[in-house]
């Protein structure tokens, strides 16, 4: 499967999970919920998706040559 698709789908999945968890924890204001979910999913993706990010980088570098 294409690494860019896998990475993007993983990021969207993390955002959805973050939205759900924050909503369950009691954050019901839409704007604050969305901003908090973006922040949480951004940090989580930095930690959890390093392999996918490296694969995307390698694919882009290989295509430029």
C-alpha cells in the first residue's frame, strides 16, 4: 500500500479517536474540542507514527531521484 495513504489514514484515525475520547471525557464545546483534538492527535502522531513518516520521506526522496 502507498505509504502516503497509510500515513494520512493513520493521522485521520488518530484525530477521530482523539475527538471521541475528549468528547467522552466531557469536552462538549465544538471549537475547543476540535482544537484540543488536533493538538492531542498531533503529539500522538509524532510519537506513534514515526515509521510511517519515515516511509513517506523515503518514498518522496526516491521519487525525486
